[in-house]
C-alpha cells in the first residue's frame, strides 16, 4: 500500500526555474544529454537548491537566492571592468599605458568599505536564520537517528514511543549498484534513493531529530527539509523541521558525510503523512511489535528483516 | 649587472668549493645545493605528481561518467578520491610553489643562492621518499587511505596498513615543508641585495614570506593531529575514540586549524605570481602595491580564525557558528581588495596577451568565481544545504585549479625562457591555455548545479537525475587531462632548444625585478656579487 502511495505523491523533477544564464551557457550540453522524465530525489530543478517543503528550507532558499543575486551584481561590475579593460586597453589597438596610475587611497578605502557593507547586509539575515535553525524547543515529536555503516536506525519517542526500526538501501537498487550488475540504473525506480522502510512523520508537526552514530561520522540529509546534520559517535546533535501541512509525500536524501565503502548507498527516505495517518501508522507498528515480539518487518517491496541485515 | 657571470669567474680562484659548472651525471641532482637545480627538481617532481594525481582524477570521472558502477568498486573509488587530494595538495601544488620559490627568490632579491643550501637539498629529497611510501600503500593489503584526505577518525582508523604509511608520509611532507619555509624566510630576511628594503621587494617574495610563516605555524599542528591518530590506532590511546572518553570532533578542530591556513598556503604564492605578471603585460606598475601586501597579511591572519566553517554541519554552538560565519566573510574584504587592485592594474594599461598573461587573466576571472561560491558557503544557514555536496567540490576546485594551478602555469610560462634561455612555442602554449580554460569550466561549472540539486560528494555512484551534468563534467575532465600533455610538450621543447631569449625575455613589455637583469638562461651561479638596488 505504501508503495502505491509513494509513487503517486512522489516529488519528481518539476518546472525549471531560475538560473536562465546557466541554462543559456549549457543549452547545447543540455540538449544533447538531457533525458526526459528523470525521476527526482527532491523538488530541485536540477540546477538550483530545492525550495523545499519546510519553513526553514524556504528561508534557506530565499537567503541563497539573495546572496546569489548579490554575487551576480558584484560579478557584473567586476567582470565588466575586467572585460572593458581587456577590450579597451589593448596594446594592439595602440593603447598607451597610464604609468602614473599606481595608487589611490580614496579609491582603496571605497572598495574596502563597500564590501564590508554588503557583507553586513548578508550577515544580519543569516544570523537571524541560524538562531531559528538552532531553536529545537517545543518540538512535538522526537526521533533518535543512529547512523551505522551503512544504514539508519530510527527510534521514535513522544507520540511514536516504542517504534524502532532500521532503514536500508532497497534491494533492487542494491542489486543494480553492484559492479557490472548489468542492470540499467534508469530502469530502477528511485535508484539509490529508496529504502526498505522509510522514516514516517506527520505533517504540520515540529519534528526534532537527535542524531548520533555507532561507528563513524555520518550525516543525515533531506534537501527538501533544509535538514542536514552530522551523526557523530559520542555526541548527540539536534535538528528540527516542520513539513507544511498539505505537503505530504515521500522525500529523499542521502548520507552526506564520507562513512566508508558504502557511503553512497545509505539513502534517507522520509514519508510525510497527515497527523491522522501518522497515528494509524504508529498503531500498526506497535501492533506488529506486540504480535511478533520483534520490531516490525518491512512492508511490501522491502528487503529481508532488519535483523538479517548485517554489515557487509 | 649582466656582467655578474664574469665577475663570478674572476672570483672563482678564491672559491674552490664552488664549481662554475654543475657536477656531472646523477651527482649533480643527488647532492644538489644549487637553488636552480633544486628548484628544477621540485618543479619536475610536482609535474610528475600532477599527472599521477590527474590520472586518479580520470579514474574518478570515468566511474562517474554514468550512473551504476562500471569500472571500480566503491572501496577503490574512495582510495582514488583520497589519494587524488593528498597527491595534488602535498605533491603537486605545494612543491610547485617551493620550486618556484627556489628558482626565483634568490634571483628576485639578488642573492647568490638560498640561505641554507644543504637543508634545501634535504627538504627536496625527503619528498620522493614520502610519496613512494604514500603511493605504495595502493599495493598493500587493504589498499591506500580511503577515508578522505581530511583523515577524520573514526573512519580513517578503520584502515589497515595504510594508517602508518600515510601518517609517516605526512610527517615527512611536513618536515620538508617546514625546512623549505625556514629557507625562504632566512633567505628573504638576510640575503636581500643592498638597498632592497622590504617594501621594495617583489610581491612574489612577499607572498612567499607570509606563506612560509603560515607553513611553520600550522605544519606542526597537522603533525600533532596525525600523531594522535597513530597512537589511537597502534598504542591504545583514546584521543579521538568516543568509547574511550575521546572526542572525534577534536580531530576536526585540530585538523582544520591546520587545514584552513593550508588552503591559503596554496593560494598566497599564486597571488604573488599574478601580481608579477599582470603589471608586466599591462605595461603599468601594480596598482596599490602596499595595500596588496597588507591584504596578503590580513588574509594570512584571518586564516587562523575561520577553521570552524568547515564543520558547521558537524555540530557547533550557536555563538561559534555566528563567529565563524563573520570571520569567514571578512576574508572577502582583503581578497576583494586584491581583485580590485589587479583590475585597476589592467585599467588604462596597454595589454598584450602572451601565455603567462592569458593564464593570469583566466586566474583573475575564475578565482573570483571561486570567491563568490566561497562567500555563499560562508553563510551558515545555507551552508547546511551546500556542505558536503558537489557545490563544495566545485568551489575548491575553482580556487585550486584555475586558481593555484593556473597561477603555477602562468609562472612557468613567465619564467621558463629565463630558466632555459629559449623561447617556447607561443602557438602551442596558447593552445594549451585555451583548451585548459574551456575544459576546466566544462569540468567544474556543472558541479555547482550537481551540488545545489543535491548530489553529495565522495560517492562512486549516484541517482539518475544527476546523470547529465556528471557526463558533461567527465567530458570536461578528459579534455582538461589530455590538454595537459601539451604543457609537457611545450616545456620539453623549450628545454631542448628554440629561439634564444634575451635577458629581459619579454621585450616590449615591462618586466620588473632583478631576475631580468641577468642573462638568459640564468647562469649557474648568479649574483655572486650583490647588485645595488636604488
């Protein structure tokens, strides 16, 4: 059931937006290499950060674009002056050097102060956003995320108390990714970005993750949530996000810190459901635990039970 | 001053231990104490490492050409990314700058040689051994280091034999760098020609003087960090082992306290080179030379208080995040001053486009792009999205390849006629320039898109929506790699012969500095009588 649901609401590469200059620059390459209907991990258009589905990710995107356009503005001025020099002051065009132009305190003070002002303009909203990002108070659901080589363990607290399972690369991807497997990755749905059992969270709820690791440093990352934090052995890092109501669906990311041989093969998948559906899911999980006396086995399409998934 | 050579010959009777001509055969190189010979050895070594590291990059890009694993297994892929970085940083870029320092600092300050010639010999000859040890780890059971060049524990400590080999190699490289730096500092401080006060000193020497202090300050920090790794691995200590009460984050702090100055070690001499070349071919003095020196010094100082920006995602208190963001952004100010001054140097000049100038201009544009992505990465809240993605890979390759490496190529094209006495093929050198500049952008620009779209770095295989840009990037990589063969062709041709270069080499342009007052090729012993600087 989840499989159908996931593919129905999965967020795929969508409308191209932004970066027209880049599109122009690489238009030829694009035309040659772009294959249509590529399955997407997130709502990025393939060029730019995703806007995402949390308040934080949207604020990050806005700040990213603000800084980007400031950089473009500076680039236009600086590169403009360079290109003008290259065109105008060519020896082959008979340009005569102005050897007296060696120093100007006034100009140098100006081009020291203007960048400082621009940096302050960028730093103030940035500092503001850091404070928001770090504020993990009043979360409604906490999940302990533990990194292992090479899978994630999710242990629910608060409303989801007692639910605990591992999340590992799905078998079809795992088969296709072997050296010379003979399987075309294009034929595997959500190649390398699918797991046997995703993290399930309710929408419209402030979720706090407590991240740690049992072996090496990993990093949990879902671009659409604007959520990335390292899982460091011996430490507990905190992270929060709140997916907007109405944005239910499956969101995908990956481990972002080199964690050994299979670093590229420990995806993060989060299934966002309405709070009611989430409650149902929690009940199902608890019932399954009671029935089996072991953590719930993965549902349709999943691999072997987590207990069988030993380190490679 | 063109008579130095004769002056030296006249003195020769009194200097029996000095030979006017180099020793014959292998002894010339094994027992080299001449700064020119040692400089040449450093540069050749660096070129060899550039191709070894480049071959590893080709393996990486070939595997990433399309999704799925076709060529190498993930473990070997990680060895390639790790070794590519170690070889390029410690084997290619840093020795190239030391080679240029060896060749050019005595010539630019009017000294007969480096201050400590035997130590100079030692600091070079350590390197082939260090890299033999490092590279031979590819052939031992368990393979080469695969935990990233940053060697973060606990991952690095999961390794086998490579742990000891890599750490010993890093120690040797560090010792070599420190000795090289001592030599640079002593030479510059004590052996400048009469009349050359510090502010009259060429910018290349200035940038190296500051770099040498940075190296001496941070190389021991790296040595300390890797020594703690060594004892954690072999002697049961728990510096970084959480289970034993240690702290894996402490390694990151110590490492990046070395690591951030290290990135400026790889770019400050490049600043010096560009500050030499742009005025020459703009036929106009460097704009704001004094503020350029202050800018280098401020960048060097700031480099010690920004290390935390490599670790925002790894967990850091709020106040530290804000502090490291602000200090990092501050670096944009002196760097901006440098870029503006270079632009002002070209402004109302009379520009010609010889190969060194072409590489310097390319540096100016492309390094600035790396600067922009650097400012973006400094913004902590968004860094959470950029960090550990291909956006970072694009950023540091923009500052290192069209930044540091292009500056090294510019320097080689600038001074090669002085070294060999021959002009090289301008046509081939320009072809090398255009191919390199085009392909380096095809190679690295799409990596910005990949990172923003969500591709993590250091992965051997990727989800299919990243296929297109990876293919473009790989094509750029193969093109860039092949173009470098032209570089070797130009150098070998030039070393073998060609049109004779004049003492000033760049006739019609305005090269300044003492190196242009001696004949080309620079005589084996130069400035045995110190020149007078007015």
